[in-house]
C-alpha cells in the first residue's frame, strides 16, 4: 500500500475559524487490482494513519512524514535484490562521500542528509514486486483531488468532506481499473436497486467488475 495526504479547507467545524484539515489517499491492491481510497481527517495525526491501517498487514510506502515511521511489513523478491541492491549500495557510498565534502546547510547538503535518513526505508522496495522506489503512484492518485480543490476551494462541512472522500475513492478506483467513469456510474446506479445481498453489491465495485461486462469494447 502507498499513502500520502494533502490539505483541504473545511468550513463549519465547530467553534473558531476553519483549521487546516487533510485528505488522506491510499493505493493498494486486491487480487492484483488497484484500489484508490480517500479519507478525510481534521489533522495529520499519525494516530489516524494507524486507524486507516487497522487490520492491514504487508508493506506501506510513504514519503518521509514521521507519522508513518512506526509501521512495517515484509516479503522476499530475490531477482529484484540481485539487480537493485548493488545500485542502492553504490548510491549509499556516493551519499557517504558527499556527506564528508558538502556543507550541511547547502541545498545539496540538506538533500544528502535527507536521503541518508530515508535510505533504510527506501531500500525495502526490493523485497516485493508491487513496491516502487518512489511514491509517484499515490501522488498521481491524489492529483485529481488537488486539481479539483483549485476550483471548488473548500468543503462546507466535515460531513461534506467525508462524502467527497467516498466519491473520489469510487471514481479514481474505477478509472484505475479501466472504467469510463460516466458509463460505470450509469451502470452502477442502474444495478444497485436490483441488489438484494451484500455480495451482489460488492460485485459492482470497480475492482470486482470488468468494463466488458456492461460496455461494448470495454468503454
């Protein structure tokens, strides 16, 4: 799973002026199918990351935010280790050399120090085929929310922010699984009233449903 978060302004949060709130985004997989999940919270507390990941076991990728540092996971990928571990070892040697001949307060010095502090966490991507050396996948997933925020500016209430998170989760997961959003929603709204069981509703989730089931040529 890969996680990131971005700010969102939310009005009507009770007494006092609106504070800085956050929309958290996560990208994970079920049976190899991508799932994009958004969740609103009033702050950037690491305790909320714990709540989001309750029951989750495996790997968590994130940026250097300290709220994630106590969360871990494990699995082997020998081929990746053989190919990538030497490259990372060479990079670490370069970092060590630069740390001795670069002033720590320069931009390069700060970048070297940051890379060294994140090295042990970054090298773990060689352990699993779904892990990446960066968090671009979740940064790309959160981009539609960031672009939208420039237009609608804020959520009217915490309830509205939670609803927004649900809609972004559904639409972005649909897009990630090859659905055209309008066509998928039209099919979803048509079929939901016919469902009688939870399993029937789950079968309509975008990572459970193939676009070819309802649209010609999967479109």
